[in-house]
């Protein structure tokens, strides 16, 4: 059985398309868990109506606690051997679960990941991201690709997981960039990750989301997630320098965005958060950097003059 967990909050325009895409999967041995996260619109009634139509659907009604809390509530009642998370404003292709399950079984993998089709609010395709051909990655290469965001991403929803690799690891309640706190720990438990090149997950980019605005200080949660990931992965010599390098470049991007979009005390406070993380992160020697020459220049400059480097790159319109 596959348990499909769908956290739901204020998505009544999109919900039917999402649930229908799950209910009509070619793989039918499903437990579909709709988690109504205290939605103030018509979603609670829509969830109950779906449960009346399909006996595989369970509905959890709870007080609003955010996306992480809703996913955790779904995990608490899930009984499947495999787990999938689908966001309630997205939808999946008819054979999404079958293809990912087959990829896992054929390759003795504990996680399967597929390419993603990015769509606008009306469902029109914007772009596709993922690998050019199917791959199977062992633990270290999979984590390396995850850190570099090299065609494998932190996103929770375009994947299928064996229950064993996620058992006991909950999502951090109250955090933004919640996937960034969770996914690297799951990949660390997997001996193999099967990566499918076909885009089977349709991700709706909505303008009102936190990721759809120029810059929001709440995105600093992502910095903390990357810091924790860097510390966690220092146990692997192959990944130690890479994760420190990645965190430094993440700090540079955040500083540029903060200086460009925020003002006054809000800007000062956000800069302090980034600089505190950057200054406590061990630096990477030039010989350990896995960057092109021009990026090595910016890294070296950033290590000595972080604010000035961000200002210069903003002036030159680099990295925005």
C-alpha cells in the first residue's frame, strides 16, 4: 500500500483537480489522507465529500498548524509501506505512483524522484526541471546532487519514499522552507535513490506564496536549514567542503536579496542573521573549492568583505 498525504489549506479552487489526480492513479492500492489544516473555506466539506465517494480516502480535520504540522498529522495515521506527499494546489500524472514504485523495486531503491513540470496559476506549462535520463544514485552522490541542486532538489512532493527511511523524522513545525530541514536526513538513510527523467509532478507556482515575492525575511529559515545540513554532513569527507561552500554562496544570495528588497531595521536584523551564520561557518581553502574561476574570485572577496561584495554584485546586476 502507498499512503498519499495531502495537506490542505485555502485551496478550494485547486483541490478537486489534485485529489482526482490521486484517486485516478493507475496504481490503485492507495490510502489517500486528506489533512484539513483548519481551512476556513469550503475545503473541509470538499474533503468529506471525497471520502464519501472513495473508500480509500481518510480525512483528518485539525486546527491550523501550518504545512509541516499537517504533514506530521498525516504521517501519524498513515499505514502504507510507501509514503508520498502531494501539495493540494498541484496534481500528478495518472501513472506517477506506478512509475516511481516500479523504479524503486527494479533498482532496490528506498526513494524515487521524478522530473517536475512548473506551471502557472492557470496550469499552463512554464518549464520542466529534472534529469535528461533515468539514473540510480547511491547515498553520497545523491546527497551531493541535493546540496548542489543539480537536477535533484529538496522538494518533498515529487518523490516516493519507503516508510523505513522516513520513520521517526518529522517536519519542523512553524518553519518556512520546511523541506530543506527534512529531505537531506531522508536521503542520508537511503542506500539508493532512483531518479526518473519523465516529468510527472505538476507544481503550480502561485504569486501569493512566500516563494513568489521578491524577498521575505521568513526565508531566513532556509539559511538555518542549510546551516544544519552543513553541520550534519560534515561526517562525510566527500561532502564537508562542498556543504560549507554551498552555505557561503547561500549567504551571499541572501545578503544581496536583503540589501535589494529590505529597508531600515528589518534590513539590519536580516543582515545580522546571515552574517552570524557566515562568520561561524568554516571557510573552504582555494584547493578545496569546486567552483569555476570567476566564482572563486567572488568567494574570496566575500570571505573578506561580505557586505561590500553583495553591494558590488547588486550594482553589477550579478546573481539576482
